C-alpha cells in the first residue's frame, strides 16, 4: 500500500498542478472519482492486467466509461495506461483530494457518534469546530454505540473526545491515580 501511494503521488501532483493552472480543480476531482471507480471495478481490474487487452483498448475503455473527459484528462488516462499505472487511479484520486483540500484550506474531520447525526446536528457541530481549527471542515461520520453518548472528533492528529465513554474513562483514570 505504501509503495502504491509513493508511485501514485507524482501522478496526483501532476494532475493537481494541471487542474490548478486551468482553474478546474472541481472538474478534475469529479473526473478522477469516476475514473477511480472504473479502475476499482473487479471486471476492469482483470482487463488491466490482461496481456490480450492492448493499451489503446484500455485507454478507450476508460475514456468511454469515465464520463465526459476533456482532452487533458484523456491525455492523463493515456499516460497512466502507457506507464502501466492506471490501476493506481483510486490512490491518485485520494491524493488529489488531499492536495485540493489543503490548497482550499479544507481539512477532514472524522466524527464518531453514539447515535446517527441528522444534517442539522452535523452542521451545528462543524460550525462550532471550524473556528477552533481555523479552517473549513469536511466531515465524515460513523456511528459507534459503545460511546454511550456524545461524539469523538478527529481532525488530523488532534482528537476531541466529548463522549460519555471518554469521560467515564477519564474519571476512572483520575480515581486510580
């Protein structure tokens, strides 16, 4: 996995620079998401490694199935296929999103909640957290009933544990000390 990311990084950076120069970060992110989904498909994975499928056929498959791609995006697919890196599209997409978020001042916030959060509650939580982190936060939410109540938020390497379970563990530690 680490080796794949290392190989994918220069391609993601090249795509990011090209998209930034053309003021098309959103369009490139969407195109890479579609292409990554195609590359991750099990049937397509078999074709990628198949010596009977020519590079031209593989390029045409990605261009046809990848949705509307501009000329630069088609050239990017061609480069990936010719360098036998098209299987790395999911990693390239993930790295591109990180570069785009960093460029736009957006950080990922992983929210773990004891109960499902509705849209209003999540929006309110992000509004409270964004001033603390001085950036716009893009949340991803998961549910863990073992938290008992409250939430646990991770942004980068910082964790805010406002869960009932976390508070109980803190009290237990304090009593033992």
